[in-house]
């Protein structure tokens, strides 16, 4: 059976409410609503447990809620991201709630699924809005609109609109003679290996990007490129498109600017050393595990 990447926790985005400012304001005054506070793409977590985000009620927060971003609802509870822009305000939150801002990508793999999905979206919103505080065309300040899912230039003569977007990236499991190709980057934890990946360049389709990235990083040519599955990877803003492919060459020529090392591994080698695998919640793990299962 293929490994599934679908979260058992469904975030209802109720996107039809984003344009309803009255509904948004009602939710921001609702006692059951919860805020996820972020600062520089980090999330406020309890000092006692870095994997446990602080979910705050609106009435307990003195910050400007007009800059909050509507995320969605889980089990009838409405969630907003509250991005903090200054170190002074961030320190105030840390002191008030005995909490610290944690980088989401470090602890996301061990968070409960509903926390991980909500927090990832909150950090993505923080990242995107921090880069769209001014209009890219005229330089005027922007204002948040549509529940935080749009920024509009405040210059009446410009009024350009900006929408959150994600960058497509490819990740691929390469097979050759009952072996698969895995590589590692030097900043990963010791011993960890993963499938090869890279961004889709302008003018490319995803399959062309697979062939190019594999050749550039490992010197391998491939055929039989097939789509496997996808996963949003909001660290900070990627959509990972997973593929499998067959190698037509096997001699490696590693680009050391991209990879520390890479090699061919048999199923027996990987099964004997499961610690080498990436997070079980990653698309890379799903690709490798499906190959291991034959």
C-alpha cells in the first residue's frame, strides 16, 4: 500500500468568508477563537514544551488584531495567525506567556498533526506578509485584505493586488538495478539521506525539472519519469511534487555545491539502517518507503 501523506485533521478553509469583513471581525471577538502568534517565521511555544504552540484567545491579547491572518477552522474552532513585527512586542509575548518563539521547521515533524498543519500555515503567512509590506511596483505601503489572503497597494493610482503563492519544486526516487539513489546535504543530521530535489525553473515542466536536477546534482540520466504524490512544504513556501524515475546511467558525478555525498543503496542496506531516513511525515520518506515495499 502506498504511504499516505494526507493529514487526518481537516482544516476547513471556509474561503467564502474571507471577503466578509463582518464575519472576520465577529470571529476575532469570539471567545473560542484561537490565535497563533508568529515572529520572523517562528511560532510562540511554551517554554516547558517547544512542540506545544501557544493558542491564545483574542481577549487575552493586546496586540493589533487587524493584522491577523485567517487560517481556517478545525472542529468548529476558528484559527488566526498573528504576525509580530517588532522585537519589543515579541519579547512582551514571551514574558507574558512564559514562552519562546521556535522555528517551525525544527519541531514540525514531532508535533501532533493538527498542530503541525495550523502552525505551518501561520508561519507561511508570516513569511509572505513580511515580504509584501510594500508594493513591488510603486513602493507604497500595502494593506491586508481578504482575511490576510491578499495585500493591496494603498496608492490609489496603483492599487496593485498581491496574493500568496508557492514555488513548485520536484523530488524524485531514482531506481537502478534494485538500488535507489540517495544523497545528503552537510547541514542535515548525521547519517541522514534523502531523495534528490530542486526547484522548477521558469519555462520548465515538472518532468523536465526532474531530469535536469538529477543530472546537475548527481550526473545521472533518467527515463520513465512518473508522478507519485505531492506535499506542501511551507518551510518557507514550496509545493513538493514527488516523482519516481529509472536511471539509464549509474556512474555518479556529484555536485558538491548541492550535495555532500550521494550513493546507490539496496533495500537491505536501508532496512538495516532506518535511522538514515528522513522524517516519516515527509514526501521523501513516502517515496523511499514505497520503493522499499516493492
